[in-house]
């Protein structure tokens, strides 16, 4: 068994533990039903990816580190203190930074799947796991969060006056709620 791989996978398990805590906070905090639905669905996907990672570890004879998982939970909860201080509501810096943290974590998961695809032939017990599909799913997850993050950027990083000045007459002046439908971006 490769201890470097075991530690790497445990680091990702710890990160997913923190991500689940953060995503649950979005679900509990956001008033927009579309936002809540999006993050509820994302939480289910992250939990499924986490369960798969645990199965991959078990099948390769690796064990989970309770200490690292606890560290992931604690880190996420301590991070909330800063986000709450910054304002964890639409238009608050904490909301924007929380979305950015989730997007970065999902990008890290994408890189995990790429690395595991690269070494999969060395682990016959992982036969049948389609790491390319997992990577595509991570891209889709990140893109979904990125739409919300960009909407939050507009609401958080530009003052109401600047947003109003940048819209022609008759267009909405601000995105009072997170609405990714207002953001047009090619995220692939």
C-alpha cells in the first residue's frame, strides 16, 4: 500500500467533510428556493463522491483517518466564523467567499479524479470506475457553483451605484438575490 496515496485520499475526504458542512450552511441560510435546491442537489452529489472515495480506499486496503476528517469539520466550522463576520447573506462578502471556497474545493476534486485516472491501471480493484465521467461531473458541479459565485460577485464587489450606472434604463439595477440566470459565461 502506498502511504502517500492513502494520505492524499484522506486529505480529500477531509476536504469533502468540510465541503458538506459548508454546503449545508448554504442550504440552511439561503432564502431563494432555486439556490436551496441547487445546493441540496450538490450536497447529495458530494456525499456520493465521498462514499465512492471511501470505497476506493477500502478496496485498495487503505484506512480512513478520523483525525483528518475531524480536522476537515473543524476547519470548515472555524472558516464559518470569518464568513459570518463578513456577512453570510446575499450581497455579503462571506457569501461570495463561501461560494468561492466551494468552487475551489470542487476543482480540487476534479484534479483528484484526474490523478486517480492516471494511476488506475495500478489498482485493478478500481476496475469499472470511470474517472473520466467523475471528472466531467466535477466540472459540471463547479460550473453550477460558478454561476452562483459570479452572481454573488456582482452583488458583493460592485456597489449599487456602480451596478445602476452600468445598466441601461429599463434593465435590472441589482441582483437582490443570487440569480445565476443573470450570468452568462462559458465556464468550460
